[in-house]
C-alpha cells in the first residue's frame, strides 16, 4: 500500500503562513481592501446577515492577496534592487566594470529570485523612485 505524499501541500501552506508577514501590512492587501471598499454593507443588520458568506470570501481574498496579487506587485521592486546592486556603476573604473559583467550576469537570476521571494513573503518597504 502506497502512502500519498503531502509534501507539496504542506510546503504551500507553510509559504502562505510565511506570507502573513507581508499581508499584515494594510497596503499589501489589495484584494481584501477592494472587497471592503466596494462590498461592505452600510447597515449593521445587513452585515450580520451576510456574515456567513463574508467570512469565506474574505479568507479567499486574503489567500489571493498572499499567493498572487502581492507577489506580482513586488516584481518591479525586486528588479530595481537587482539592477541597482549588480548593474549600476558605483564609481568603478571601466576595466573593473567590464570584469564584473560576467559575474553580474551569473548572479542576476539568483539575486532577483531571492529578493523577489523576500519581498513577497516579508513586509519590506517599496523602493523609492529616483527623482
């Protein structure tokens, strides 16, 4: 008898729990904020009537924020960090810059993926745009 492997499911749940750090910030809950803004009833009686439906919809909105929306919204910040750290000249000579190009090319996917994952899971402030 084979025992089914639940490893991917457990890993996915752990990642969703870790994403709670980022989702704890109000600005990172775009779907849930939109639901609150557009679908919240005005009267208290109506709120009590729709509460059994609102709870699962709210939990689903929070899961969508944690798994899809917020990670998609931090791609540009991760790319900005990667280009700043690896591809922006910091006063080096042209020779040193030329020597660093292959190393920067090798490091780019790893740095980008790590920075994106950190920004997706944890509450890291967005990059400030250069004036």
